C-alpha cells in the first residue's frame, strides 16, 4: 500500500536529486523508497559488516573535506 510522505529537504539537494532521477530514468519517490528499504532491511547488519571490512583501508588528512571532493568529482564527471 502506498502512502504519501512529506519531507523538508534543502532546495539544492532536491534540485540535484531530481536531476539524478531524470538521468537514471527513475522517479524520486522510487529512489528514496529504495534507499529507505535498504537501510531498514533486516539484513542491514550484513551490509554494516561488509563496510566494516573496508573502514580504515586508507588514511585521509585531518583537513580532508569530503563534500568538497565529491563536488569536484561530480563537476569533472558532468562537464
């Protein structure tokens, strides 16, 4: 059964999410539902276990700005 959900999200994130959904030929609702299903799945502990195996594989500088690096990567990718 489908149910409507209202969220408050930053405008820029909504804009990027809609662009991503369009490029992916999926609805934003589908993307969010898939994400929520994944993180609330009964097997989430298995996913956490997989992630825990790679945590600490690389060391980043103390001043590493993850958001900045992601923006740089996406900017280069979609030039």
